[in-house]
């Protein structure tokens, strides 16, 4: 995903050719991001047109959250939230965004419809530099599901409660081992002593308040309840009190709960449930990647009388069906999510583990692999290290002098090599240097903005070197390279930098839809821009696909769907006359998703470079060899580097994104220095 010094990738991009592993990282981001204020209004869009008109009232009591703060809409539906840099903002509401007949919708088209929908989450990205105004129209649920009724005003359910339970992505940090063996919601695996956490959300989808909620929580055998805490971010509804629960019934594995107070229409109650995996818990023989998990955690609300979409057995025997994750599918006043238990024990900890604070803004993680705003499993906490990375520069700068001289005469010709002016090294038609390694960076400004020109100057002041590669991220109907990017790569008095683009043809439709031609107009726009550029460049099609895989049948997001999408895009670009793109297959390479990689690989004729994104997130990455080739013994995974060289012998290999998290890795210098024997 796009590099941002505020969020995921404060470390520069490094590229390694073939078997060369002697690359280093230099940080270009220092200083605090610019702060600002985002404001807006949440209103009831009675006629479903995305415009707030006279008589369309604001919706009070709705929580609006960023990853670092939360607020609540006032009596007129207005809200204000301090933000820093670029941050994702979510409207936590039980109602639905108007003008949206799918689980995922783009913002608009109405003038007061600035939020998009990502798998039922109403979200927007805000830049502090612009102090943005962000409005969103919402409508209550109605009895009938999609599409939104054509009758105006849109009908609504009077009484309608709903429940959602989501597995919170584990942090993996010592002392809070939330099933640290896995960082993916499609492979939830815990061990004895782990403490998995779950986000419990209770939605008011109707037009009347829901008071004094009661129900039950069901947990699997071999687990204990550690506690249930109010969520701070996303914010719990102010009208609800603390969730209390009684003793666990050993036969049903259920405990009754109650929540005092009143949940206003459109509001959401949010709680964090923490379990402990006890000694003697039933062990699953292998990691699980799909299907019904053997250890389910469920929550059911039983007190909502005359619920428009409640189930038929609210008081609940063991034969009661669980509801659906999709809030518009009956019955929806219950939900369940599960995990596997594998052999092993948790990390050693000498402190009591309190229920963790929730900072995710995408709680709907039970339906897909973690989303755009969330991140590669090994790098979710890289950003805080930005301010302390700089001292590494003095220890890692010398290897930069061994980088192959950059290309100054590469064109769109198909000759095998181009000789660089020094006469010492050559560069092939696929941009493979005959000596040394390319070393580059993505350079948004350290103030949190996406000013790449300012960021490049900041980078060069620290690195004392011009990047061999400038890395950019694009989505959809983009025309690139643009003038700013070309100017940055071809500055007078500097070596010419190679351009590298990560491009997602569309994030609004599935991979299968793209493979079937659904993004061909966007592909044509990109082809036009590429053909106008007179040099070779690197191009990735939909990077880090593991993060988006949904292995369920007909999801359109399976590994096979991705491979078909990639082949279609490359084929169309070639048919449209693009000859200067060097195609880079960019994965996470994370061992937790190793089982996906064979299926995701599109084929040798569509891939020029193999690529992966390793991060040293904690002390289990103790040296460069582990960073670049992290193995997984339980399934015989040899590490991405070994796998890639066997899968595609002779293809050059990149590390497209990589770095060391200084907050969780105590010896980054050792990681970067590596083992001389490696």
C-alpha cells in the first residue's frame, strides 16, 4: 500500500539483484506530522441522494474515530476530530450509508457524501494539511436487504438490533501474546497461554433506542474469560455502561451478560472480549485457513423485543442457529467467529495482561483478509519508529557506494544490455544491474503529506545520495508517470533515477471482475501514460495480494482470481503497445500466508522480477538472514528467498519494501549488518 511516514513504511525501499543480499536501509522521515482538524456532519438522507436538504436532520450520538482519537456527533449530527498527517476516519454507526447497494462503495456521488464504504465500514482518508470537511448521509435498516428500496422516503425498521464479533489482529508483542503465531484473520491459530481478543459490536439499526441490553457469550472448551472492557478507539457509545457477565455454565459454555443504559438509534456499542487458552485445550493438528473453525466464540443479544430481524430462539438452546456476519442477513442479532489451537506455548510474560485497547478502524475483519488501511502482518507498528531511525544512517551509509551506477541512456529498445557511462557495469533490458544492487526510496514528506518533491530533498539530506529508484503508488484510472515524478527522476546535475510504480487497476471490484475486463478502461489510461514515457520503468500489478485473499468459492478474490487478473492486465498492456514496463510480482512474502503463493504466481512469461516486503518487527528477526528468508518449519516453508529461487530459477529478486521497527526490535544494527557467513 502507499508509503506513508505516518503509517506503514517509514523505511526506504531496497532492491536486490539475484543472489546479492548486502542491502541496507536508510530512513528519510524525521519530525512530527502536521496537525489539523477534520469536521463534518452525519445526517439522515431521507431521499437517498447523497445531498443534505432542508428537513434532513442530523444524527446524534454516533461515534467518529481515527486510529488515535474518537468523538461523538452532537444533537445536530456535527462532529470535529483532531488529526495528524494522513489518517483514516470511520463513522461507527448501525445505520447504512445511503447510495450504497453493496458491501463496498466509492464515496459520493452526492455532494455531501464524502465517506466511502469498505466492507460495511463507513470510512474516509483525511489529510491534516487541508482541515477537511467530511459529510455522510445514512439511512436506517429496512426489512428486505439490498438493493435500497426505491420508495421515498426509504422505509425503516422501528426495532432492529444486530451483533458483530471480529477477531482482533494480534499484535505479537511480548507480554500481550494474542495468538502471535498468525497475523491473518484467515489463519487464526492460538496456543496454550495465548490471549486472543475479539471486538464485540452491538448495532442499533432501527429508529428507536435499545435499552438495558442482555444476552449471552459462548466460548469454546479449553478457554477462560479474562474480561470484557469498553472500547476507547473505536469509541463505545456514551449511553451504554460497563458490560458485566455471570458465571460460565460448563455444559453450554455460555455466560449471561447485561449492559445498562440506552443505545440510541444509529449508534454502536463496542467492547473488547479477551480469552485465555488454558492447559489441556483441544489441539488442532494443522494451521487452518478456511472453513468453520473448531473453537467458536459467539455473542447473542436476547432482550430486543419485536426485533425486525431477530431469530426464533432468543432464549437459546444449543440448537439455536448463529446469525450472519453480514448485518443485513436474517438472523442478525448474533454472530460467531473462531480460531484453531495449535501445539506450543505462549511467549513468556511476568505481567498481568489487561484487555488490550483497540486502535483498529476496520473491525469487520471476519469477512476478508485484513484491509487497505490495515497492513502487512509484520509491519503494523513500524511507523512509531520514524523519529529514532536516523542514527542508523551513519552505520549503513557506506554500502551505498557499491550500488551500480544508474541508467542514463535506457530506452524502450529491446537490446539485451545498455552500457552505463562508467563502463564498469551494465544494465539488462529488464533493468538487472550486472554488479552491485539498486537502492531506492519512496519519499513522501516527513510532515505527513504526500509531497514527494519535498520528501526527496529530505531523504537526500540524510542519505547523502540520490536514490537509484523512486517508488510511487497508484490506483485506478491514473495517468503516470506524471510531470512531477519525471522531474524528480531527471534533475539536472543528478543521476537519473528509475521509476517504480505499484498500481492497483481497481479497488472497487474483485480480481475476477478485473480479469473479465471490468477495469479495461483504467488499463487503457495507464497504457497511454506508460507509452509516452521514453525510458524503461518497473511496474507492479496489485501488490501484496496475500492481504486481500478470500479463499471462499465465488469470492472473486482467490489466488487463482489474482493470477488471472495479473495475466489479463499484463496482456492488455502489451496489446495496447506498452513495451517499456518491467513487470514486478510484489508479494508480502510473509510465512503465515505461504500456502497462497504458488496459486498467486501468474507465470514466468508475465513476471520479470520476483519481489517481497520483509520487515524486522520484533526480536524473532535477529539477523539479515532471517529478515530476508524467514522459514516456517511446521509446514516445511523454506523462506521466500529459497522458495522464489526454486519457483523461478534465474529471475532477479527485489526487496520492494523493507525495514526494521526500532520499537519492537532491540538490535536493529545486528539485523542490518547480518552474518558475514550468510
